């Protein structure tokens, strides 16, 4: 199968969550098929057409007009059988599909996709129907995101642990982007309440809210309990996760305009990565989390932005190594069985094949 994958605003590889997603899906699909990926300028992944831009919001819906002439020749030479459009391509997949007479499949994480993409795509893939407009739900096929279990499996955290916890402190790790809705300020409240054995909160990543969180830690006089690494390449994340006693994902979805309205229905890739390295994970209690993981068995849940409960759950895990290990092992087994990028690629290929068959049948009927 020849797949044209459109993610023009995403650098591949990269440290951002979107880059991790696109890079991982691209690599998993390439292990099975021929794939041409349109990615952002500066991308260094082999075989990528790196001519994309981060268009300003006012221009994003003009993406088809902006890109068609720039990539038409390369796309025609590639001769795709199906087009896979990330929602941030804003209808480019539909436009190319009509030009070439091949089906297009939209992947969306929220309602920010172009109306052209929703209306014109042959299929839509997402992790939930909640943010798919009702008229288009018949085209929806639900999938799960994943992690690269094999890549993470060999990571060692000895050097990181010796550096960030030189006096034998317990290490609680967060990785990823640092936007306000990621809830990192809740960790400052936890640190201010902390009454258990000495602990270090290791924050691995960068983003718009990081400066504020650092100031809050200083004002609360708990800066000594934090280590902020700044941006780390995703290929190096495993060593930081391996250094953890517990990993935490303190999302605050009420601060995100889409999640506040529709609920947080994305698969949390950072949580899957934590579990893949057999680390006990503590995250917020939402319907989506409960659909993915068994609370108290594969992960530990607490009410979002509830620092008091989060602090108690973290202390309880550190005080009970057997329970902590049991939850970590169950989470790891779940991820290896169900939430890998290879499994996700198989889900996508089934959708692509369905769209190709339907388009072929329509041509035959004529």
C-alpha cells in the first residue's frame, strides 16, 4: 500500500507531543508499506517531504491553496493509494484526494479540523466520538494511540537518578509539554504539603507555563524539591522515566477550552510511556482514563487539581513498594498487549483498506 501522510506543521522527529505521535505512526506504517510524509521544514527523518510550515491561525484554512502547487509533482510521482490527513492539514488531504481520485482519511484530536476535512474525507479516525460532529459519525472508526515499547524497554536511569536525587530521595517524574492545562502547578501544591520521605519532582520538558510553575515553586519555598530539565529530545526520554519511582500526569482539563466543553477524550501517550517502562502511574480520574485503565490496578486516579488527594496517593505508593510494583507490572502488561504503535498501524491499515475498497466499488458501479 502507498500512503501519503500529511502533517505539514509537525517537525519530525521532535520533542513536542505532536512530533512524537507523527514520527511514531510514520515509522510504524513504513515497516509495512510505502509512505510519503509531508512534514515541517527542518524535519530530518529519512524519506520525508520537509516543505511544511507552521501557518498562522488566520491562514490555516488556506492550507490546500498554499500547498497544492508546492507538492503536487512529488505526490503525483509517489502515486498514493490513500491519503492520511492530520487535522492540522485543514483539508489538504481532501483536495489532493479529489485531484488524484483516491480516498482520504482524516485523523483528528478535537473539533479543530476543517469543515472541508470532516465533510470530504472518506473515513475519520479518532479516539472518541465526543468531538466528531453528528453528521459525520458514520464515517468514524475508533482507534487507540500507542508507544514504542521496544525502544523504551532498554532505558537505564542510574545516571539521571544519581544526578537528581543524590541523597536517595524518591523521584516523581513528569514528562512532556508544559502548558497550563497540563496542571504542573498542582505539583507545587503537592510539594508544599509534602510530609513523607524526601522526594524530588523531576519535570522533563518545556512550554509556555514552565516559567510560571518555576516562580510558584520559588514563592512556595519548595524549589529545592524540583528539578526542571527543559526540553529533552524524545529519544532520550526513556532514561528519565527509568529513574522514576512514580510517574505522574496531573492534567487540568477544565483549563482547556475544548476539554472543558467536550471532556478529555484523548489517549494520554505520556501515561502509556510511563506504563511501558513499568512505572506506577498516577493521573486524573476521567471517564476516558477509566475506559483505558483499571483504576487501582493498572493506574491510580485522583480528582483533577486536587493536590491534597494527589499528595496522599503519591505517599501511599511510596510507602507500599509491593502495591506499587503490582500496579506497575499490570500497566506494563496492558500496554504491551494493547497500546503499541504497531497495533495502531494495523488499526489504521484496516481503515485505509476499507476506504480503498469502497472507492473501488463506487468506480465499478459507476
